[in-house]
């Protein structure tokens, strides 16, 4: 199955490691360090020019990718659960 992250970005659900809410998770120093390191390594893909609400960690072809999306983590999770 595939998941639409916003704009023209679609990923395979089998590649998803986790879907995270930016407001809640970025309170942690560890999450901020993870995102900063991922950005530094060129692993972050921003799929929207709107206010980001979530980030999705994936492994594609054995490489980590972090997608930043304007769609709420709860909405993305519902899409996976319902298959829409």
C-alpha cells in the first residue's frame, strides 16, 4: 500500500519506520539532534512549503529518509489504517 504525504509525494507503507508529531516530539533533545543530523546528512525531504506538522522516518533501498509533511501524524496514521 502507498501513503500520500502531501504535494506530489507518495511512499510505500512497508518502508515506514515511524510517523511522528513535530509539536510533541521536538520537545526532546534527542529528536532535535536526530532531525539536525538527518538534515546535515541530506536525508531530509520537505514535501510542503506550509507549516510542518509531522515527520516520517523511512528506509528506502537500505537508506534512511526523513520526510517533513504538513499533514498531521494522526491523519497519516488514519490513512494507513483505513487504506485511503
